[in-house]
C-alpha cells in the first residue's frame, strides 16, 4: 500500500519507535536550501576557476563546510529533485524516476513533515519539476507553498524571472515571530537559454577557459562556457542577497544554509548523461557556530541524504520510506577528509530523460561510483544515448557547443553523441573526464566484476524494478512534457 505523509504522521509513535516529533527545546534551527539549475561541481572561484567569480558561495565555503564528493542519483532536473524531497534513490521514486513525469503521492516529503511539525515552509522559483504533481493529488508543489510575486529581468535572458531573494524576504514577513522556517530557493540559473557572447562582452577572457577532454579546444565552446559563467555568477548574486537578508533578520548563524545544484551544466556529455560531470554536484553548508568552519570533507554524499539530515536537524526522525542517511554526524564531527568511511560509493540510475525515440523509449543505465572508479552498465547499447539523430539529439540542450560538435563527424562527435558499449569503466584519478574506457582491460577485470556485483546486489536489495523482474514498469511512465520532442510526432510532421 502507498505510504502517505498523513499515514506517517498519524502513526508516528510506532514508526519512530518511540521518538517524539516535538521540536527540540530552545531556539529552533532554520533551513535555507538553495539549489541551482544545471551547475557543475567545482565551478566556483573558491576552487580556483579563473573564468567565473562566486564570492558568496566562497563565503559559505570558508565559513562552513565544503563536500567534494556529492552526487545526484539521476542527472536530470525532476528526477534529481524527487530524490532530494523524498529521501529516496531515483529508482525508488516510482514514476518520478523519469524526467517530465508525474510525482507520485506515495512517499512523505521533508517540507511537509517539517510544516506539520510547526515549521514555516516555502518555495520560490523551481521546486520539483518539470512534470505534473497535481494529477496525483498534490495541492501544491512538493517542495512547499510558492512565494513568487517578486520578479526581475536578468540582463542575459530578456524576460521576467523570479526575484528569489525578494521572495525569500517576503516569505520571512509571513511567518509568526519565533517560528522556525525551512525555505527552498530554486534558482533557474545557470539553465539555458543564454545570450550568446555575453561572457566575452562582460570582459571575460577566452584564454582563461580550460576545455574538458571530451570537447575540442575551440573558441566557440570557450565562449559558450563564459556565457554559462555569467549565469553561475547571477545565481551567486541571489545567494548574496539571501545571506544579507538573514543577517539583517538576525537569523544567519541559526540557519543551516545549503548551497548545491541538481546536476551538471547544460552541455553535451554532461547534463542527463551518466558521466562524472553530469552527476557530480557542488555542496557547501554554513551553520554558524554550530559546526566547525573551514573544513573540506571527502565522504560521498547522496542527494537522498538531504531530507533525513534536515529532519534530524529539526529534532525529528526520518520516516521509514526515506532510504537516505543523515550526515549531521559528519557535519558535527569537526573533522576534514574522510569522516565516515562507510560513505564510499554512490549508485546512479537513468531511465527516460527527454524523449526523441520511437514509442518514447528511454535509455536505461545503472552505474556505481567509488572514490577511485566509475563503472557504467548501458542496457540498450544499440540505442542512441542522447536521443535520435533525426530529432536533433533531444536529450542534449541546444546551444553553440552542441551545434559546433554536430558540425564535425569526428571523435568528439562520437564521444558526445555516439552509441556506447554495454559496459564502461573509468579510472577517475587519471581520467576524470571519463574518456578512456578500461572495461576490456584485463588488468581491471576483477575490479570491474566487484563493482558490478556490488551495484547489482544493492539495486536488488533496494527494490529496483529493473532487478526485481519488473523492468517493463519504466516503459509505462507517462510523459508530460512538450509533445514536439516525440519521435513519433516528428515522423508524422515530415
């Protein structure tokens, strides 16, 4: 039977094994969760990247804790956000495993649990989505009630966008004095579309950009990355205004400020693809004097770990539906480097992202990422992984980099759009761009077998339909997005 939020709250005593949902004594902790849209790991000036400036992320990093190994279990917007809200891995979220899906009403989400425990909860910008949550009975976005009345026009978009910081300030005026709050700030940056050439016009230098190995060293691509940098910096400005608002309200040091992203940048071989840059995301957390600042932690953090962490912070126990693990102990440890040695692996999954294949079929993948290796299993290697060529590879966002790569039928084209073998193995220390596939290298045969066995055992234990005799379920998931992405509609219109 589906396990609803109301059922969880009604039977909390039994489910929590005696734990109380009463708030802890004293001043209640607040939570601001700021999630960027399509922001890649280490793309911040804190990490020494010379072609962008993120002073506010850098401040959170200096005054808080930086996590170097944070991953989403599905590198696409709505599946990633579903794991954050439900505290479950992507293959455990039913229909929400796929992009442009429905959001099932089977699992409690942390904003609703906090709201029922007395928190003032809200959302601005992009919460869960894109997709349809109303069809399953949700009265509001699962990320919380919306605060979107304030708008502004970004210089490189040319259309009105939510003024996230102003909406956060408005949210604070609506709470009762002394009430703890939990706010989801879903920035739309650095999602495409960009104003082409905006980075160069802003004074950024092409010579500062280092292009990853899966793209040619080309000025068109460098300029596209500088346009992306402009939007990363815009996102950082929102963060700065939020920090200022918290300071002025006297709440900054009693608020856990979490800054992260849903997945990697909107470029070929990154967003929506099961390679390192696609699912490796930034994470910095500031929590005043409540945690030792200035630390860098290498433990592997899963996006499903956010929900149980926030609930533990609030003095609540996560419901049994949440399979993630709180990392409050890591935050409170005062240590750097590896704190919890058990956090040594991450499993990633993909079914259907955008469409563009016959019968709206997906491209199923499972992968396991340790600190040393990335093993990938592509279950339909005869299918185009980035969408059909006839429909323009719909699983890749349009932009100058994509256009340039498609103009050259060379090895870079193959790396970004070509079909992939059934198995891939990459040694991350020497090949972070995941270019040299070692799956056929006998020197790594035992390592690959061990990774494959560990991945499949975990997926069976965690109820992945693909490993429990119900893989056909993934083909039944309703697509709710633009119909012009459909391969069948494209064929009809030729």
